C-alpha cells in the first residue's frame, strides 16, 4: 500500500510518517509538502532509518507521483493558536484545503483510493472533500475523535493505574468543543470501568475535562500535537491497509445512524480497505445520543458559513 502524506514536512505529517515507518505495514511512504526543502529533508531523514526498520520505499514527491497512492493523508494546514477553537480555524484553512483537493483531482487518483483528512477543522474539511471529490462516500474519512479517544483512554489508565491498551472508552461527536464522552460502554479488560475503585463521578468529570483541554495544553507547552496524533493516524491507516473491519471513531458522512444525515462526524464506524465501510448504531444512553445530535447541529451551523461545501 502506498501512502502519500500531504503536509508531510510538518509536525503532524512527519510524526505520522515515523509511525507508519516503525510499523512497517505500508510499502511506500511519499512525503509531499508546499515547502519542498522540508519535504526532502524529512524524507531523507526517514530513509536513513530504513535499514534499521523495514523495507519500504520512502521519498519526497509531488501530485503527479502521488496519483497511484492508495491513501492520501492530508495534514497540511495552519496550526490552531492556543486560545483558538478548531472551528475558528475554518476560514484560514478552507482556501488552502480546496487548492489541495484540486491538485489531487487534476493529477488523477486510483478508483479505490482513500482520502484521509487530518487538518482542522477536520469534520468540516472532511465534508468539503466529500462534496468536492465526488468519490464514494466511504472513501473519504477524517481523523475525527480518534485522537481525543486515545487521549481519553490513556489519561483514564494513567489516573487509575491501569494498562492503557485494556481501557476501552470512546469520545464521539465533533473533533472540537462539543465532543462528549461515552461512559455507557467504557470497559477495562472487558469489564465495566464504573466498577473500578476511583472511577467515580468526580474522576469521570475531571478526566474528560482534561481530555478536552489536552489539545490546548500540548499546543501551549510544545507548539503543537504530534506523537499521539501520528499514532492514531497510523492506527487508522493500518485498519485500512489490513482490511481489519476495526470499529473506530473516525469522521465520515452520516447516512442515518443515530438519526444523523448530511454531516461528517464521529460515530462508531467499521474501517476496512474501502474506508468507512459501515456505521454501527449500538444503544447509547439518551444523554449520549443527545450529545451526538447537539454536536451534529453545531457542525451543520458551521457548514452553513463555509463557501464551497
Ligand atoms: N485532527 C486532529 O486530531 C489534529 C490533531 C493535531 C493537528 N491537527 C491539524 O493538523 C494540521 C497540521 O498541523 P501541524 O502541527 O503539522 O502544522 P505544521 O505547520 O507543522 O505543518 C503543516 C505543513 O503543511 C504544509 N503546507 C501548508 N500549505 C500546504 C499546501 N498547500 N500543500 C502542501 N503542504 C502545505 C506546511 O509547509 C507545513 O509543513 C493543522 O490543521 C492542525 O490543526 C489535527
């Protein structure tokens, strides 16, 4: 599988590249960036490590060389300022994003290629990509609440002294201010998390609040998120490459589950070689369904103000 990372010279794109390289599942990684020197430098640095890691082709390229990609990972964009909401980024990022979609389309792409949006505001830009590219809707996905979910699980595990990979708890909705935690299905090692000593209402409130503020906290301390987002991008790419049918909280165009339509948002989604293959509607608490619907309303309000969607 060939993965092209557009914006691959930046922090998120380069961190995704090293995660894809360390895992050794994709066979080809192309770094594409408006800053050619940066793309060349990152690709060269990754290439230097190939002999210690995996037999992959790694290089800096362009849209023409990208046209046989199996997956386009779009991480190009302007970073959020510490006090800026993701949706405030919208007008700054939409123009840049539209140019990238145009470049992909005019160079050409494989019929079954997946377009994977990471740049923020991710749900809005995923919608823009669905509208513009005219691909089957399953082939356009966004990172959605994958990173929020990873942060949530890791912080729960850290706070309760549990193994991070054994904690299963979801954040759904918008990747942004209206995302919400799903406590109804939270487990550790297959048993309800609510039974674990210390996982009381106060802990739950605090750990979700810390998760919500994680993006801003990382931006203000180190300039931008990188490693964890790289890990979740790789997790999603591997679900596609290996046709895992993994249930992930990615963002995709909704077609009716939980009563949601015409909006790209994170709901439980089966991810395989065709991208967002199926939305799974499993019972949630009524307040969680309301949270999902409120998130969808917020995104639809925002969509009304975006030209070209
Ligand atoms: N969805 C998520 O969970 C999530 C998490 C973290 C960051 N992000 C988003 O990822 C994006 C990138 O963040 P970053 O920290 O890597 O920023 P960065 O500034 O480090 O990197 C952005 C890169 O994009 C490149 N670029 C800009 N315009 C381009 C274009 N037209 N074509 C190709 N490349 C172009 C820049 O040269 C730069 O290398 C931002 O939109 C950020 O908000 C999303």
